[in-house]
C-alpha cells in the first residue's frame, strides 16, 4: 500500500530487494498533500527503489504516472476464487447458510461483510434496524472480532435497543460465499474504502 513507501526506502538502504504492491485509489498529488513536505522525495524515490511496483488495476498507473519514469511496474488483476462464480441464487448454498443460522426462508436478510473498524461503519445498519419495525427483516454483520472495541460498542447498542433478534454479529469466517448467496440485500457501509474486497466478491 502507499503508506509502506518508507519500508521500501529502508529496505533499499539495506540492499534488500522489495516488491511494492499498490491498490489505493488516491492520485499521487492527493497522497502527497497528506504527507509532510520532507517525505515527498522519499515517496517518489520508493517507486525507483522497489525491484517491482505492482498495481492491482490497469487504471492505477495513470494515477502515479509522474512517479513512473523508467520504473519497472506490473499490473496484476486480483483473482477471486472460483467459488464466487457460483450461479447467482444457488439454492443449496442459500438453504445451507439459512439453516445453520436459523434464518427462515421468508426472512429478508440484509448483509454487510468486513472487519469491525469505525471506517467500515457497521453501526449504520444498527441505526437502520432501529427504524425498521416490520417483522421478517434481519441484519447480518459478518467479520466480527470480539476484541474490537468498535464491535463491543456496536454489540452494546444492539443490546440496549433490544435488537438481538434482528441484528446478528457473525465472527470472521473463511468462507463468506454462503452469506452472500443467503442474503437478499448487500449493504456497503464504509465511509471510505480504497479497494474493498467485498465489492469484488
């Protein structure tokens, strides 16, 4: 990521080769505006000090074109596991997930997936759940980590508002495909997110 440019600098000073993988969507000018001026040269140098600069999208090199003179860079498109190409509406996976979590077939399931961090903004769905008074609508927040202070505040909000039967925090799981296929609505709640895996999924 862009924030690791200083690691590329350090490794270069130690004669250790590095590959720098970039997937942010800031322009170089926007990113430089966030850095103190004395770091600008280090940022530009990192593009030349890495053995390879790797971009996760064909659009990204144009955002850094003023940094890429004579730079060895590649574009590698992210690979999504084949299981994500399952036919939309796969009823077996949908049934399996719904059965595991006791979700009735008639229930409208609203899903968000992501690490519990404030910028992921899962609390937005809890606020939405407070406004939904109809039965048969539930909210799954997948990606839980009980050690997250942010998650603990969300869990407290759920308890305080008696939403335990409507909003469920699901721990981080290796296989999220069944959740996508079980859901009726996917909600992307992030305040900002430069390269969200869930959108690719």
